[in-house]
């Protein structure tokens, strides 16, 4: 039984890691500055491009860019399910005292080496285990806050141009992202949470609705462990919030550029907030908020590093194209702006 559970855990962890590596590799190869790779670079851009940076001779194999909303519908439903199940499981495994959590966090970071990038933490103490489960709940709460805001924005803030398109492969990658990203945040507890959910379902089926004991819910014990996590979670949460707020502002600026319906297809130079320093501040903010998630995870889970690597690669590629597009389109484009990383790129 124990061996089966280890195999199951390793299976899902390695499957998710392999998926991230497969998604990162084409971007990594396309970023190598070699003339031999020019056509591969164009191919990757053709698949990853959208809206103003999509260069395709025909609309074959494309979907409207407003289908971006589907990512957040899927992301919100899936993150909510993962969060609700993991949270219920965390409540069942009993909250821990603040001192215990704190000591466990410090110990795991002082010993840094023993846990860093370990793929199966089979020798966790009960306190370390509880800390790991509650940390997954915390990461999923942050993800939920992000996908819900993006869902609202894609319906009420962005005004997609009717001619803006997205390659079907880019669309599938978006669906992949919002399925695998929330899972990556809780992958090291996913097998035990799945077993917990399966046992609840089995009880429900065997006993029927009327005879299944409703799980007791105590708001204090469901929330207090989240307030007692360690410094990494606090610092990561603050960085996440910083990126989240700037992305919200930058999206509001983009949405305000087409207030008049006659401007539905127009592109205008955006101003304000981080737009004063880079061309794609909403992409930079996304990288910052995923960095917050990475720090809040403690940085010991390689799957979350891969998730962050994908976000950086994908958005840096799109930001470079966007910046070149602005420079071609507007003669008066502000010369002090970088593509995505201030003073660097
Ligand atoms: N995590 C990831 O890997 C990932 C991947 C992709 C996107 N995202 C996030 O999703 C968000 C949206 O990404 P996106 O690629 O769709 O952004 P985008 O291409 O900048 O488009 C966002 C919206 O703003 C409009 N817009 C952009 N520039 C404009 C301008 N100069 N004038 C007028 N309207 C303009 C677009 O119009 P059109 O409809 O005409 O294009 C679209 O409606 C970003 O914050 C990004 O970080 C994340």
C-alpha cells in the first residue's frame, strides 16, 4: 500500500514535470540566437502569437482572441475544485500550532540541502506534513484570487478587437496551462488529497446522501493555520499581491484605450503605471506574481520552478515581439521603454 502510494505520487509529479519541460523546450530552442533556427523561431512565434503579434497568411487554424476567457473559466473551475478538496483535507489532518509551523519552516530552510529538490519527502514528521498541506492550501488561495480576477477582466475589462486571433495550438497550450499550473501548486499532496476525495465519494455512494455525515466546518480552524505559515509565505504573498495589483492596473489601462466603439480595431500607445518603463508591464506583473508563488512555495519544489520557467519564457517571447511591433507601428514610441525587464530587455 505504501509502495503503491509512493509510485502514484512519483507518477503524477514526474508527469507534470515532463509536461512543463515539453512546453519549455521549444521556447528555449527558439531563443537561441542562430540564423539556422530562424524558421523554427518563426514557427514558435506563429503558434504563440496572438492579436497584434500574430503573423499568419490565413485565419485557418485560428480562433478569436476573446476565447482567452475559456482559459479562466477552466482555470477557475479547476482551481476551485482543487482548493476546496485540499482545504477540506487540511482541516481533517488537524491544524497545527503557530510555534510548530514556524519551527518546521525554519528547520526545513536551515537544512536547505536535505529537502531542496527532493522528489519524495517520505520522512516528514507529522508537523512538517501538516505544514506542507496548509502551504498547498495557501498557494491555491493565491491562484484562485488570480484566476477569478482574470475571469472578470476577460469579460468586463478587455475589449478584444473583432479581428484579433489566436493560433489553435496557442489556445490548447492556454487550456493546458490553466489545468497544470494549479495542479503544480499542490502536486506533492495531490495523491493523498485524491485518496481523501475518493473515500468521501465512496462513502457518499455507499451510504447515500441522507446517511453521509456532513463535514463539520469551523471557520476559525479553517483559517487560522493560514495565518501561521512561515516567512516565505508572508514574503511570497506580498510579492504576489504587488504583481497582482500592478497587473490589475495595467489591464485597466489597456481596457480603457478602446472606450469608444469606433476604436474597436485601433491600437494606441498606452501610458501610466509600469507602461512608463516597459512595453508589456502586464506580462512583467504576471512574472512577478508567479515569482511570489514560487517564494511562497519555499522554492523546494522543482515543479513550481518549471511552472515559473514556462511563464518567464512564454511572456518574454511575446513581450519581445510586442516591443518590436510598437517600434514599427509608432514613430513617436517612447525610446526609454524596454520590452519587459526595466533596463535589461
Ligand atoms: N501565464 C502565461 O503563460 C500567460 C500567457 C498568456 C497571457 N497571459 C496573461 O494574460 C493577460 C493578457 O495577455 P494577452 O497576451 O492577451 O495581452 P495583449 O495581447 O496585450 O492583449 C490584451 C488586451 O489588450 C488589447 N490591447 C493590447 N495592446 C493594445 C493597444 N496598444 N491598444 C489597444 N488595445 C490593446 C488587446 O487587443 P486585441 O484584442 O486587438 O489584441 C486585448 O484586448 C496578460 O496579463 C498576460 O500576462 C499569461
